[in-house]
């Protein structure tokens, strides 16, 4: 039995794969050698089916017609995109398309310097990195299968075949989808993919289930579409499936004024804003609850490869890196996609956190039915990700690093974020008053979630809770932090319900600022809390209301610059 409880399925002589046979990095060259050549024509049609295993022995995904909205079902093929597929016809002279000639593109070639595995640091890249060059007519000259002539022109809604092949192979290597007709499709980043998904499934007045604290951009995307967010309680492992089951089991359309929710949006790994990571068993329970209530899942995973080594504490040696690609992949928490046998998961991946957010390239994985609907939308809206970004990513990931080098990079990223996470957690241990502040060490992502027990604030104690609102104190503490030179994000900004909630949190991030700056910022935040709560230096318990100060005095001395520990762009 596999960890997911799937039996090996016997294969006939004509079958290439079984349920438990896993595709690996080592299998890529053999598969490519047997597959048809990637089309190098302009606006060439591409599908993941060209690049993945046939999935013999696996079930096909369920149909999801019952949750597709009217906008989605009425979308037809783009006439021009469909006609562009004929451009590969030998001898065809096209007078029908609106593609400009690359002879008028003012770019002959582009070059960029990238690291060579395993030397990935900035210093190593400067010293031993390699120059990668992409010319205008490399494909015609037999130098590459992708060039400026192809990438900088119009393409298909699926994205380029060249990069789609890589992400399809990568998805199969990492997630080994458990149903037959899964596909990938390139996107203009996960925010765009999420908006398209909402416009594919939801109608005004629908509820979308999410964590009680959720990515504010997702909430803000849903709001003008008339989609209401229903927050589910959380713990340090994220969304609580028992609470989700309770809410759905007791749903009353008459009381809620809306039909029972059918869509779950979740960030399972390094959740934004809380940093919570769902363990393997938690994910299985969430998936089982989704099956029980027939939920469709939007699995948003920009931080999946920012999973870290265990936190060992300030005085213990750091955990060593994974010893091999196999050990690294084994250490990753299984994704909801990897557990999906129904095709009820649309997974959103992104290069934003593991390469660079300005690329604006990601990909989704879902059943063929859902991918087809996504492409129909993309054809008349986003069209395709930036050709410049696709070409750069292809030259880096496929031609320079390959799958092996990319996994090396992801291991290096894992260790970089482990060090950054340890730095901020150790700083909190040193500088935050534990009597009023609490936290856990995140297992993944970029965020550190700090809870402040506002009920111990002297103003609350002095008035015995009368007339002091949590949001009032949250604003006071947050502004005091800014005045002290440290920017955090208020937890109330992320409430799915749009209310302030009963508890106070501040989101910090350890991703962007230097490690010394992060320590300084945490120390300032800790001093600010002590001033606000009337605590002496080194104390963690509330002293009472005497001696309560603002940030006008000692806490503001020596502030030379501000440290940012709380902002992000999603």
C-alpha cells in the first residue's frame, strides 16, 4: 500500500504506468525521446497530454457541470486562436492572422547571468554564474526550440509548449496526480488564476469557504463579484475540518439567504497571513470533508516549496539539508492535488516566491474539463503569460538547470528560508514579552504570526473591559510600532468575515529584510509592547496601569530608519 492507500494496479503489455509507478527526474530524458517533438511554430497549440504519462489504471475525473456558472458555460472558442493552430501546416501562407513579423521587433538577442547548481548565492553567481543567451532566430538555426521570434509574438491561452512541458513534468514528479485526465496550464500568476476561477464557478450571492484569517487580496477579489467569504476556525495547522463539517452540516439556506457553499479556497502551506501549515493528516481530513459535502477546492500554493527544516531552537545545531532529491521530495507534505481522486482540486502554483514575482508566470493543475474552461477565458482576457518571462524561465529551468538543477535550487531556497525563520523566531524568544505575546515557529512560508493578549492591556484592566474595543487597541499598538520604526500588518485586515474578530494578531514577514534588521525590528516591537502594557524591561507579566507610556519617550530614541516586517503584494 502507498501512503495514500492506493493498491498497485496490474498493467498489460500496452500499458506504460500503474497507479503507484512514479515519474522521476531520471525518467525525463527517456520520455522526451519517445514523445513527439515540441512544435516551434508561432502560436503553436499545446496541451499537457503531450507531455505526461497516459495514467493507465487511474480513474477519470468527475464532471463538474453542476458548478460551472453561466458565464463559463457560454464561453466559446476564440476564432482567431483556433485559426492560429493551422499556422504549423507545411506550405501554408497566412494572410488571416494579426501576428506582426518579428523583423520589426527591436530585439536581436537577450542575455542574463544565472547561478550554476549548487552555487546559488548572489556572490557565487557574480563569480561563477553563466551567461544565458536567447537569440531572435535560435529555433530556425537549430540552436534551441524557443526564441525571441516565437516568444515575443502572440501565443495560445495554454502558454508556450516549451514551458508547459517543463511544468507538466515537474507537477508529475512532485505530485503524481491520482486520476487520469489531469492537465496543467500556464497562468499570469495565481491572483489572476484565482479571479478566473471565481468567474468560472461562482455567481453573485454565493459563499466561498476559506480560513477565518485569509489572504486579503483573495477576499478583495471576491467582494466586487458579490461573493461572500465564510471563515472557518483555525489552529496552528490551519483550517479545522471539524468546524467546516459542522457549519456545512447545519447550513440553512433560509437563515443564510444563500445556497450551501460548494467552493473552498485554502492556502495549505505557510498560509498567508498566519504561517500555518496543514499536516498530511489534516489535508486528508479536509479532502474527506470536501467529498462529504461535494466541495470543489482551490488549492493556492505559492509557498509550497518554502517548507523548512524543523526549528531546533537558538542553542541547538541547525537541521541539515535533505541529503538527496528523493529525500527532499519525501520531506514535502503531500499536496491536496496528490490526494485527489475525483478531480475536485484546482491547484495554483506560482514562480513568484521561488523565482521572482515580477515574472507574473504560474500554472494551474486541474481536470481536463476545468482546464478547457480556463483556456476559453484566457483566450479573450489575459491571452498568455508574458513571452519575455516565459522565454527567460525556459532558458533557466529547462535548458540551463534542468529538473535536477531546479530541485537543487528548491533545496537551497528551503535552507535559506529555514535560516530566516529561525532568525525571527529566536529574536521573538529574546525580545518579546511572553506574558502578552505568543507565537509558533512556522513550518513553511514567509510569515510569522504573533498573538497579543489585549485583555491584559492596562486600559482594559482599569475599565474592567468597559468601553475598550480590541480594534481600538490594535490600531493604537500598530501606530505606535510605526512611530517606533517597525511596520507590521494588523490581523484584522485578514478577517474573512470582515469583522475584527475577538483576538489580536500581527503578521510579520522574515523574507525581505536583512537578518540584522529583522532582529532590530522585533526588538523595537517588543519594547513597544512593554511600554503599551506597562512592563519593565525583561518582564513578561503585566504590572498594572501605573507607568503606562506611549511611544513619545524612550521607545522613539535612536530610530534611524524603519524596518518593514509586515508588507507583501501577494
